[in-house]
């Protein structure tokens, strides 16, 4: 099995963490809801892993946790997305942008908290140094450098255990965020601008 030597959060963990952040921020940031909102949350939470696709297509040119994990790259991507979503209602832009960026930053934050593997380039492009939590706060799954390797991880015991842990923890947080969002929405009657 072509499994990487470093531990990272799994695709499931990143996706669920993005959904938790999106659900918690949907009302205050006025993020889109429904299926479109779920797709947007998953896309933003997995956006930093564009470097993995780059590694598969052009080995040696891309490194995992490279520039696509940096806050500057994510801020730029979220700026473009917020401009497209605000549709001329400029008063919505700052709140929408901040909500989108918070969802996207959930990914490098999880990678940082795993405390293993390549560091997260928080200061890119000014400094290429990668940073990791000194303590392994979250368990990590293994990653693969090929599509075949990614599929083989579904049968990899340590990765399965990590994904189960992520499903229980982030799934519970997602339910709590959804309930809180619903409860807060019921307490504040009136039209949503």
C-alpha cells in the first residue's frame, strides 16, 4: 500500500470540521444555506488539499501543506468567492468574507493540531517555515500520494480508527452547531437581510 509516512487529518475530518464551522457561522456571516451551502462548506474545507492533487499530477513540483495551506492563499480564494456571492450588495461583503475564511481556515488549523507531518505555513510567502502544535491534540490519519493509495486507506486500520474518532467528535459538534443555529433562528423573528 502506498501510504505516506506522515499523519494528517482525514478527508472526513476536514469535511466535518468545515461543516461544523459553516453551520456555526451560517447566520452571523449570512452564508448560503441548503445543498449549495453544504457544497460550499465541503469545498472550502478541502480547498487547501489542492496540493495533494498537484502532487499526484506533478510529483516533485508540489509538497503537502505548501502554499495552499497558508492563510494568505485562503484569504485570496475567499475574497474571490465572497465577491461572487455578494452580487453587488457590498454591505454583506465583510461578514460573508470573514465567514468563508473561518471555514477555510478550519483545515490548516486541524493539520496544525495533529502535531505531525509537514508544518503549516502560517506566514507564507514571507516565511516558508511550517508550524505544528508541540502536542498531538488530534489523532492523525495516514495520507497517500496516489489515487490508488487513497482508496487503499479505506482498509487501513489506523486510518479507519482516526476517521471513526473524527466522525464521533465532529459529528457531535455538527449536530450541536445545527441545533444552536436553529434555536437562535427561532429566538430572533423577522426577515433576514
